[in-house]
């Protein structure tokens, strides 16, 4: 599978573009491969084009001056990066960073072609604005969690979401989990210990095993009383 066929398999809307645009996509799409952890873009960098992910993913995150990170969102196969789209639409530079997750394969469409696709394809506009809308809702929910949810609840939300996707063990370090939920490693380690004491999780070198998915869901929805909850931080 190659060319427009491979792209259309991941992004069916490309096959619905006007024929001249389909030909331009095939002619101008630049294929790239990146190893896990490779830098895709950095804060302050000029945007060189729209990424279309065929395999793997891109983790988009913000880093503070102290080195703390918080994951904003991920771009997976069939999706596109709203930060890149915003930069292309507004002529601005990146305000966050992106790294490859897994063996990343993607095509990059040049800015001029991106602008033509918006102007000439209602289907592409609908796709792009739907992605923007969905990501904005996700980011608003993330901000709400950071601002108003205790650390134990944010941690339970993170773990219960993994349980709902079929994972029994979250094979991540405490630092990686802290980056995901906007905290620091020491607080995550302490709160995981408290959840383990309650029988909700089991801790090992392999990661965090979900021992009581239903109990995590209850905590994630804020249904436990304050006396039943472990003492976590609210702001970290």
C-alpha cells in the first residue's frame, strides 16, 4: 500500500477531495518515519506543514521553566494536530512540543496545500473543525480536572480510563503518570501508595496493576466522602 491509497486508508476524506486536490496530495505529501521519542516539533518552532499520522502517534505537551511537563493531547492514526492547524491558520509558531510515540510514520502536507484544501473542500473543512471542536472539549475537561479535582481523584480518573480500555496494568513510571495528570512524581508516588492501601491498585516494578476498577470509578466520580479519600494535593 502506498501513495494516496495508504493515506486514504487512514484518512478516508482524502478520497473525497476534488480530483485536482487528490493529485496535489499525492504529489506533495512528504513521507517521514521517526523513532519512539524523536522530537517532531519544539516550542517557538515555525510550522512546516500539516501532519497526517499513518502509524504510531504524537504526544503534544507543555514544559514549564522548572522542567515539569503536562500532556495536552495525543495525535493518532486518522487524526490531525490542532496546534499545527492553529499555527497554519494563524501564521504563528508552535507554543508546545511534540514527540513521537512508538514507531511513527506520517505524511506532511505543505502549508499552501493545507490552505487550498480548506478553501476548496467542504469535507476537509468539516473534518478539521470537528477535530478542533473535540480537542477543545477535551482540553476544557483537562483544565477542569487540574483546577477543581483532588489529586487522588485525578489519578483514579486516569487509571479507570485505562481500565475501561481493557488495560489491567499501566506500564508507566510514576513520573510519566505525573506528566499525564499534571502533578509531580513525589505526590503521585504517595497517592498511589494510599490507593494501594485501600486495595484499589497494586504497585510493582512492572507498573500499576488495577486491582479494583469499580472502586477507582467510584473515586473518579467523586462519590467517596472526604473521610474515605486519601489525603492528596489539589493543586499538584
